[in-house]
């Protein structure tokens, strides 16, 4: 029995062990993902570096030369002749000084020839603009064009009369403004077809009005009259009418002289805003006194002349402008002129109400420099750093490129802050170099007419430049002022030495017979040869030029392939290689 019990215990133990070994579901073995190393394909070998071409020395040289030429163009555009000359000189010098050979390497030779041609063209252009005789351009006076609009297609807008009436009730005018059909129609015209004209004139006039009003206030004149130039000239200082009235206030020559404005070959003070305004104030006051303070009659006589208005008054026994106009006893221009002025005053006094949005302009500030002799305005432009246009705008009374000859103490206006620079420039410049002027000594048997023909200038210009008339007699030994060609200010210098390391014109050497080689092309051993750029003058021939430089006509032609036959023209440039410089050549 005890044995059986032990067997049962043993069996139970065995069963427990078996159950313990199989106590849960058998898990499947865990499979780790197999990591496969990805091997990148080998990088392609870098391409062999593309060889950078070496900079083309010829192109670099041409670019440097062109940069100097471009700088010269810019300075010339500003009227800075001295600085333009320096840049043009340098444009040629960088080619001549290069060991590449300005006359050997084809591209450099082509560029060099083009530069010489272009500089010569600029010189001719400069001569045409500023030869001392050419008067600066004028603009048509607005009054001529305005009077063509004196006929009206449509009646004024219905509400315009009420708008003007309301404006007049709130705006005090010191010149009577009648609300009649003529004034209404011109206000309507200025708001319509002539709107752009009036807006431009008001804008331009904003920089002059403070000065004009100050002058009129000091003279006790109505300030409304400050707007007369709006119709006369649109405030243009260089306006010139068909009747030859000039300036902002459109003075005729005789009237200007009567009221203190100077005029000669060099200046016309009718174009000076301040001087002309003072003269206008004087003249308007004179007219007011003639017509008993009636400003409508005074304005009519400003346009048509006091004598004509007085004759019309005498013929009709009336002293009212509107009655004279209604009877057509005044010229049409004068009949239209007065209502046109009054309409312009109405709008100018209150432009916003009439639809004009203006941005006032400020007048340029300036200083004055007293001059002891004539000065070329292009010199002044260089000294001040301003453009020639800026200098002329400050001095609109100057008719030409130079200040007056016989005007001791003439005051030139220059941009604010530049007066000292101008004084320094004057101190460093000889009187003879300040202006493009030259002197001619009268010889026995000469007259103004024969001299003008010899110098190829107009006799009237030559006479007026010397404060003479064409009928004036001149005596032997008398000195006359003659404008000198300003190209002397621009022309490139002529004494450029040829580098000894190169034969500049080997082809020219071969073209000239050895027996003729007096001073032809330079050689490697020639260290005293100079390359010259000679400008042909009136009377020059190839033979005379060859003799001047101790060379031959054949050599001249070989150095200047463009010369065909023996024909050369005044102003042409000739390249010359000379071992001996003529007297007076720098």
C-alpha cells in the first residue's frame, strides 16, 4: 500500500513537471529584419576644369580707352570743356602709350581712328554751338498763340458765372474784374482747351511771383498785375514774339531802353527776370499816370501802345476800355488782350477753385561774382561743377556763351556756395584764356566788311561785338574783338611722344621711299620722335603742313590713309610723326 502511494506521488510529480513545461502556447521564434547595406555608386570624377581664357589685352586696352571717352562725353554734355579735353586726351593716350602698338594692332588702330573722328565731330559741334557769334535759342511768346484762340465755339458753362461771382465776392482784387461775357469766355477757355497752357505757366511762375510781388508792393502797384506775364510769356525768360518783343514782360526794344534795360551784342536785360520786373513796374506806373489810374486802359496800352489808345479815346470821346472795344476802335489783339489778362488773374488768384492743383517751385539760390573781363560760361560751369544749362538759367540776360566785353564789374550769378571756386578759377586763368575771343588788328585799306569776309563772319555781328555799326569806319592799328574758335579748349594736346619700344608705323615706312624719309616714321632707335594730331586750319595745304613739320607730302598721306589726292578740309585731323616740332608747338 505504501508502495502504491509512492508511485502515485511520483506520477503526480511527473505530471506536474510535464504540465509546467507546456504551461503556455509556444511562441514562434522572433525574426530580426536582415539589414542589407546599400553601397552608393562611386561619384563620377569631377570634370576637368575648363581653362579660363586669359583676358584679351587688346580688348582690355580698348575698354579702358572707351571709358575715358565716355567720361569725356559726359563732361562735354555738362559744358565742362577742360575736363572733357582731359578725358579725350587720356582715351588716346592709353592707346599710344601701350606696348601693343596703337598703329600696328588692327583693332587698336581701328578704335584709335574712330576716336579721332568722333572727337573731331564733337569739336565741330562745340564750335557750332559756342563760336561766340551764335545767339542762344529763344522760345515763341505765348501771347502770339493765345490770340489765335479769341474765337469761341461754345457758350460758357451755365454755372460758371455764378462760381466766378461767388469767387469775386470772397476774393479782394486791386484791379477791377467786370463779370462780362468776354471775361467769362476766357475763364472757360483757360479751364478747357488752354488748361495745360495755364497750368504750365502758373507752375513756372510760382518761382518768380514772390519777387514780382515784392517789387510791385514797393512801387505801390496792384499785386494783380504780377500775373500779366502769365499771358504775355507764360513766365518764360527767353520768350520772343513775332513782333520781336522779348522776355517775361515782352518789352519791345525801344520801350525797354526807355525804362532802363541795357541791350547790346552780349546782353539783353529784357530777359533778366528781376531787372525786367523793375522796368515793368516803372512802365506800368507811367501808363497808369497817363490814363488817370484806369488799369483797363493801362493794360490796353501795354499791349497796343499808349498813343494808339489815346487816339481811339479822342476819336470816340470816351475814356472807357469796354466802350472802345465794343466800337472796334482798338486792334483786335488789344480788344482780346485785356479780358484775357483779367480772366488769367481770376484763376491765378484762386487756382484750386478752378481745378488747378499746383506744386510751387522755389527759385534757385545764387551768389554774384564781379568780373573784370569777359569769361566763357563753360569755364564757369567747370569751376562751379554745374552744367552750362544751369549757368545760363541763372543768367538769362546773356545772349551768348560769354559775359560782356566792355562791362567793368559785371556781376555774374553762380550757384550758391560756388562763388569762391569761381574766384579761384579766375585768379588761376589769364585774361586771354577766360573767353573764346581773339583780337584782329586792322590793316591799311581794311573795312568792317572786308574784315568780316576775311574772317568768315557776319559784318553786323563783327560790328555789334565791337560796339560799332556796319557803317562805322575803322582805322589802321585799331584792335577789333573777334570770337575765337572754342575748339582750342577741347582739342587734344599734340605732343604725345611715341614709345621707343615699338615701330608705330612700319607700314608707313615701307610706303615712303628711303630718300624721302626726312622725318617719317619713328624707328626703335628714335627716342625723340613725337606723334602729333594736327588740326587743319584755313589756308593749309599738304605741302605747307609738310614744310611746317619738315617732312613730305608722301609721308603725310602714308600716315593718314583717309586723305585722297591732295584735298584736305578745315578742321580735319592729320596724324604726323615728327622729330622736329615747329616753333610755338607745345
